[in-house]
C-alpha cells in the first residue's frame, strides 16, 4: 500500500460504499485467480432507465400517485451480439418496508417486458407514465426495424403499438385526453443538389460529397397518429446535426410545440449591439459555414388540424438548459420556457431587455399574442436553477427554482388585467410525498446499483446486486492519485493497479484521458472504472490492468465542447507530470507509457505525441478530430468543430497563410510526426466519410512508423452494440499489451493481427534513428 508521501491516497477496499463490504471483502480475503477481461465489461448489467450514459441521473420514473417505479436494465450478450433489456416495476410500499426492516429480503420487482436488440441507441427509452396504470415508451424492433411508440398496461402486461413510423422516431408526445401521438422521425432530404450535368460545392462538407449525398441535412418530418394512420405535418426540416428531442402536446392533441434550428432571424440576434453584447454571439454564417458557439434554435408550433408547422415567432430560444413548454388546461395557450421575445413594436428599453434576457412567456397560437410571465433567469439569484414550469390553471403558472443555497422555491404567477403578476412564494414540496427515495450509486471501484433510503429515518439498504459474477473476478484495486505538473498545478486522478501488483516491479502505464466533464477530481467523480468514465468505446481500465498494466484515469481540462490551445497544453503538462510522479515513486517504467484519446481529447493526445519529448511507447486515438492540415480542411462545411473554431480557439489565431503560417506549422501535428516514437492505433466508428486522421496515418506509414487504422463499420461515437464495444476494447487491449509488454494471445482467430504488428515492429526497428523501447528489448 502506498502512503501520501508517495503521491497515493488510500481509501481501503470500500472507501465510498461501506454497504458493499461483502463484494469488496472477498477480494481482500482471497483474491480470485481470474482477472477482468473485455467480455466482462461488455456483459456487465447496466442501467438504461434512468439514462446513465452521459451523466449520473436519479430521475426515476414514478407513477403519478407515487405507488410504483420503473427501472430498465441492459447487458451485452456475447452469444447473440445483442443487448438484452429488462423493464422491471417495483411497488413503493414494498421498497419502504425493505428499507425500514433490516432483515427483510429485497423485493424482486415485477418484470413487465424483456427484449433484445442490436442498436446504437437504447432499444427502449423515453419511459413515461400516462396514468397510474399505463406506461408509454419508445422501443426499437429486434431486427433493426424503426423504433415505435408503445404503451403497456402494467396490470395485464398487454402492450399496444401507438405509431407506425417508417423511419427512426427521434422525439414524441402523447395527448392523454385523445391518445393522439405527435412525433418527429428521420427522413431523407428530397432535394438533390448533385443532380444534373454539373454542380457547385459551396458549403457542402466532404461527407455530403462522398458517402451521404442522398441526405444533405439531417432532415426530420413531424407526424401525427390520426385514426390509425400516421399523417405528415408540414414539410421536412433540417437540423444540421441536432436532434429534436422534445415535443410538448396540447391536452386535446390538436397542437404541439417543438424545436427547430432558427431561420430568418433579425440581425440583432446574431451580431453584437452597440456595446458589444448579444444574446447569441457567434451564430453560424450560412454562407461561410462558420462554427457557432451556440446553434440557434426557436420554438415552432405544430398545428395538427391544419397540418402545418411554423415558427412561434421570430426570436430564438436561449441555451439548451432552459427549454420546455406547458399547455394551459384549455389547450388554447401555452407557456414557453427560455425563449427570447420578438423585437418589433416595442420600446427601446423593452427591446434591450428582450435581447438580453430570456423569458418564461405565454403564447396564444390563435391571435399570435405573446406576453412575458417572468424572466427565465433570476436577477436576485443568478445561480438559481430553473426546475419546473407548470400551467396550474388557465390563469395561473407555477415556477419552481432551486436557489443557490439548495432550497427549492415555488413562485406563483397569476393573470391580471395589466398582465402577469407574481402573487406568492413558498418552499416547494414534492408533487407526491414519498416514504422512500431511490439512488443509483457507483464509484471508481464499485459497480452501479440501486439503493433505497427511508426518508423519515435515513435508513438505507442496497436493493440490487446487478453483477454478482464480479465476485469471481480479480479486480485491480483503485486508488486516488494526486500530483503536480511543471507549473506546480495540482491534478487528481484514479490509479488502477494490476490484480497481482508487486511493488518491486515497475509496470507499463496507460493514461486514459477523459472526454467528458471539466476540471475536477477524476477519482471522486469517476464512474465504475471497469472501462472508462461516461463513455466505454475505447477505454478498458480493468482489462488493461488484468494484462499487467497500471492505468491512470486522468482528469479533463476540457470544460466545454471542443478544445482550446491552452487545454491541449494543459493535457500535455498533466500527462508529463503524472509520468514524472509515478516514475519517482518507483511504480512505472517511463519508457513504456501509452496514451488513450477519445472524442475531443484525441486532438490533445496528437498534440502531446508530437510536442512532448517524453517518448511514449504507444497510443490510441479513437473517433476524434485532428488539427492536421487534412483534418483542418476536412472541417470545411462542418459546424462542429469547424475551420473557424480551429482557427480561433484550437490554433489560437494561427492560420495556414500570411502572418499566422509560422504558428500554424508549429502547432500542426502533421509537421512533427518525426517526434512520434509511439505505436499509434487510430479507431474510426461508423466509417461514413474520408477519415480526418488520414494524413497523419499515411505519413506515419510512409515513415515506417508503427500505425494501424481500425474501422468499425456499424459503430457509434458512444458504442452501445456489444460487438462494436468488444471489437474496440479487445483490439485496444491487445494493441497496448503487445507494444508495452510484448505479449501475444495464443488464439488462432487473432493470429493475423500479431503477424501485422510484428511486421510493423520490425519495420520500425530497422530505422537507424529508432528510439522505441521494444527495439532495445528485442
């Protein structure tokens, strides 16, 4: 065990969840002989509802009366290469009895449905209670058929299909009074700008010019299910990469509100005002296709009776955090959240306010009248978070805030002769008072499970044991690691040790960079580190450890989408600082260090490989983007990350022309590949366009450097299909084990990869200037 003087902070076997002592204690008493493998990660049972893929959520779906709650789980099936799903319902009274009576067995719950599918999205999602007896949800077909909206009667278990969509449903809403469903589904763009004897490229990106010519935009079509038929409403609309995840329908199903990319907005929304301010700075330019910091959206009205879709008014919605609609009970008017208001016909003071401050607003579709109910940000508490907006009656709106001190406050607004007025404020109470609360808990070393907490006594018990098979595996212990970089800045990560760790041995090191979240503690905030935080596409922490490598889960200096030059440099410094600290502690062999980049951290890994003099042995860059010259040009016509974004932020103003050329060359990784000694594996998920890393790959091949480009034909950025997850993780584990330890797996089906890799190694070591550790080792 390491002490603080050597950089490690020990928390024991079960530092976070003492209630899991049974699971953790077994490993301490008699370490099992079988280390974790990739198949264990793929086959692990995980929680699909509440959705845990992008951030931790305890938004459990309770019935309106609070008597029932639903959970959906899934696990990869390595025999069928499908995810097996289970929808289970628990009785809340039974949960309360379980939490309050220590000897009572855990309720098993009632299985409502079981199904399997191989999809890049969850096969079942968007679960909502219609009433106390009926659930609705979206489910995909077992054989890849388009997802449909279903309802299920929880008493009888009878499911009913509510839609007949021919393409993927992206968003939907059901009117409880009539049973009508309004949904948005993907559709091909009917226009073909490439038809005819010639065409002009203009803004079109390289994907559109090659593999996706038939679908110029991500186009969607609204539909309404009417009398057993699905009727298209309005014309298809382009979302330019965004998904219409939200639809809010009136009680009678005659109208709905949704979101589209904003069009035909006044210049005030897209350029700074006289004082250099704008509510929507850096909106995209449709001519030059410059990358926006915010893609402007606006609310649209879906008129089912007239079969038309039109903007509510010519003003944008603000950030994605502030959105939503609530129809008044009469279905004639609607409350819109986080929208700016139109600028015509108002005083200059009101105009300035409408540009600066988003509103909670009342909108009347018949007359077009709009009025501000309240500001969507609180001037008296700017850090307050808007929790809920509800039209409680035809002349009353309740707005619930989470104040900066943590208290929930409900403000009541009522319609008066001169407009809306706040008439009351009180502490917000739950809509349904519950005796118990459910929480999903996990840590870097404990898998996710559901806990039941008695609200009156605080007593708590673990409800689920989703992965009892883990008791037979040898998990490497996980500890907190703190270090400083060369600028004396503190960093905090998580170290995963090999299960048979020997402190007399110096081990290879694998550094997993993090593609989600901002600055912070990569140990305290980590998901269960069987693979990686949030995403599991390329990460495989415990499987790397099981093959004799130490793994550092590094923190993320990328607080927002994309990358800044300073963040690329911060990543390099935190990596170098970690290598120095672990080397000084006698833990690692600094000649055998590998880096893993995924998504936005790929650009940081390329930067570190080409600009650091630390001589890394191997690397993986998975489904990310590059700021090489090819990668830079590739982003023409792409709004994210985009050429303008790379110019301004990633390259810090450097451009491949004029005065910026020298700085551009200095930063561009393609001009510094002679500094790379690492064996680099590039992964591309869903190969739908010429790869952004192509020049880096081709030049490294030309230089006889060890590099491989692996493509998953049917993957996704966050791989969910079992086969794709297995191919990515197992390929990466084998790659790093080969280049860091020289190990090969004696398997006939994988023999060809080792033949390729040995040839790459021999070509590299034949170079007179080769500095790779494995050349000396051989």
